[in-house]
C-alpha cells in the first residue's frame, strides 16, 4: 500500500510511462470526439482556436459536451456561455466590510457543469495522468475523494471523457451536492458516502485506500495531486493577476497586499505563489475556528463546506504561507441567511444602503465564499491595511449549493425564527464587530510547526517517504515543479494531433 500511495502523492511524470494505456485513451478521446485544452489555453482563453470559440455559443454549459472543457477557466460571463476579457468579480465596499482596504472577490460559479471552480482542479489532476499513460480512460474508473465540489468536478470531467467517475465524500455534505451527483453519475453506486462531515478527511482516505487495491481504480486525491497545485498556480494565479491589473489601471497606487484562501486541498491557494512572485503579496490560509488545525493543532467539526481539515494537504506550500486566519462557521451560516433571504436583503438595502447590484452579487457567495471574505476582513484589520491595499479572495461556489442550509441555520441559531431585527443583529455581530483575533502572522518557527504537522498524515498514514516529504520544505522544489506545465501542454497537443479531433 505504501508504495502505491507514495506514487499517487507525486503525479509528476513528464514522459509516457505506459504506452498501452495512453493508446487506449487516445482511442477513447477519438471515439468521444474530445479535444483537450492546454493549461495555456485555460489561462488565456484568447488563445483557444476561433472555430472552437464559435461552436461554444451553441453549447449548453450544463451539459457533458466535450467543448465545455474549453470553458474550464475564469473568463466566462454570468451566463457561462459568453466570454469576458476580465474575470467576473466584485469589489466589496467599506459599507459592507467595515475596512478601508478594497476586498476583491472572483466568482467561481462561472465555471461549466458544476458552477464551481473545482472542475478546474479535477481537470488539472486527471489530464497529466492521462497524457502520460498513468490513467487508462477506456478501462479504469476515476475515483474522486472530496469534501465538496472537487468530486463533482471529477465526475463531470470523467463523463465528458466517457469514463466512469466515482465520487467519495462525507454523508453530511449539502443535499444539493448529492442531488447533482444523482443526475451526473452513471450508477448510484458511483456516489460513496463516508462517515462524518467536513472535518472527516481521514475517513475519505481510508475508503480510497480500500478502493485503490483494485487496479481498475485510480485515485485522484486532490490533497496530494500536484496537478491541482500547478493548474491553480498557472490558471487561477493569472486570472487574479488579470483582475488586479484591470483594477489598478484606474489607480496606479494600488498594491496587491494579500491573497486569502481557505486551504481545502491547497489547490486554490497555489495562486498565491504566483501573486507573491509578481507583487510580493502576502499569502493567507484560512480555516474553521471549530477545527483550527494550522493555528492551534486543533480538531473538531464545522459547516464551512468544501475546506477539509484535520490535516495539512501535501500540496500546500506551507513555507511560503505568511498568515493563518481562523473563523467560526457561525459567520458563514448566519450571513448566508442575511445575504440570501428577502428579510436580510431588505435590511441591507434599506438600513445599510447596500446597492441592488451588490446585493445581487451576493448570490454568488456560498458558505466557503463567505468564510474567505470574513478571513479577508480579519486580515485587513490585523495588518492595518488602507484604501490602497487590495485584498483578493475567491467565491468558490454560489448560494445555490446551500439553499437547504438556510432552514438549518435558522433552527440552529435562532429557534427557527428570522426577521429584520435578527438580520440587524447578524450584521452587527458578524461584520461590524469582527476583529483580528485568531490571526497569526507566521515567523519561520511557526511555518515549520505547521509544515511538520503534515508528517503524521503523509509519512505515518499514507506511506510517503521522509525524503519526499522534506523536499517540499525548500522553495526550489516548488519552483522546479513549474517546468512541467509546458511539458504537459506539449503532451496534450500531441494527443490532440493523434486523435484528429
């Protein structure tokens, strides 16, 4: 078992390792009429061939059509059919956040098929395996372990390729996730519910170890697939860069002071490495106060769905992370009520003067999105950021994924009640009164402490060698990974040439 897990923890092959499996995938792609986009095309959709862009106009973004792979990027407009030159985003004003620093939020629900940017991570994990012959699209099942949207992204990509995708996720996740999986999976058995909720990642690993014993299954573990890191570094990082440069064009004095992301699988936060290189941006990792793994070596349960914890992802570049923020899931649960109910919106509109445009934009915020925004506010307060200090973060998915969570929040916090008076209390408690507690600006000792926490998952439980584990402590390791991006793109181009699609 250890040797298999160690290989799965790398995903870094830059040459064909199984020609037969690769040939099977070529045949499968040809049969399903699939052309694969390169990482460069997803980072800069203007490089996508004009004939493909023209055909996309008639393709339903919620269908498993092969051309929807060319929408797996940040440049889709709100209809998710047309493209934009600058990714959709919102700049949150002081009237909502209470801080001078502009907080810029990119919308992840513009992505096709799953309305969440995790479909990009799934593509970034599967395609390097496919072009190097590690995954046989014709004969193998793709296993997608997740606490949220990644498994949906994996099932979507699998369906497009015509292979079987299996979602492994905790039984306590939102009903909307399971409703989607019921429609997209080939068989009910392709949705595997493990024990627990957001914090039960080990239980997912245990099930995947069991499934991985069958050679017909390949585990795409987002927590240790470096394709996840690299696709976000290149594609998501450049999308944020495009938005910042757009904003800065109106004010040359703006600085990109911080990039905030809940760690989750540590894919999205890889964009911070790109932004730090370009702008010296501080990288902020967020987690739930109910389960403060990085901050306090803590544990527990919470409802910030999609940010998995109680471990340190193998692909998290911990030594390049500057700040840790922990916040309570109560903020996400109750602000979801404020943002997504008529009573809450009326309060924002009439009592706080929040514009109709911004209130509409709040529909694009799911639970983890709200958590990211709250973490950005706490970061701005901790660092004393001013009106020229931009803080950027991401709305991973939209409120549509959490409609059934509204009634749960009413029952949990307000005995089933919800009105304007309670809305005012939520605004005061979760936005106005938010402070900079549970925020740590890490020195070298703290960075090493958090890095070392990963030992127990990856070396003791999952069989990674100490040497491989330790190699990631050095930034040269992470810089060296990036040479694979053009290598994989060339291999994608080669496969496309062979399929003739």
